[in-house]
C-alpha cells in the first residue's frame, strides 16, 4: 500500500481556531476589576541577579490587564526598566518607597 492511500487513525491536529463555539465563556483574566481589595506585596531581591537589587511587586486580587497597566506606569514613574510576568512586576533597583506611595495613591493595600 502506498503512503497516499493509508488511512490515518482519526487524529487531526490544527493550529486554527476551534470549531466549537465558546461564545459564553470569558477569559479568566478579563479587564473587569475583581471584588475585594487589591493588594500588592513589595520585596527586594538580590539573589541570583549578580548582586543587583530588584524590587518585586506581587499583586493579589488584581486582573491580568490591570497588572500590565500598573507595572508600565510604575516603570515610567520611577524612570527604570523592568518586566511584568503573571502576577509579578519587577523593577530595577530599590524602588520600594516610591512604589509604596504610588500604589497607595492608586488604591492598593501595600504590604512588605
């Protein structure tokens, strides 16, 4: 039997959109603000970073899009580089005092 005439086992892979209509479902990290108080935990890390200090902010009770927005505004306000990964935002240097004031002004409960 040639390769062209072989029957597959019924397994089909696709990189396109799903044929099933998921209209009613929403992404778990939507833009809607969750109920409850938004909390931010601040800490300074140096381990594993070549001795450089990095301010880490862990967000709790905050939607994904809001974390990206807040992280971007904090980097701009402090004038430093950084990144946002999941529920964490990392800013270069010891920025805890500036960040605490900015987050409290934005309505976050700041710990650490």
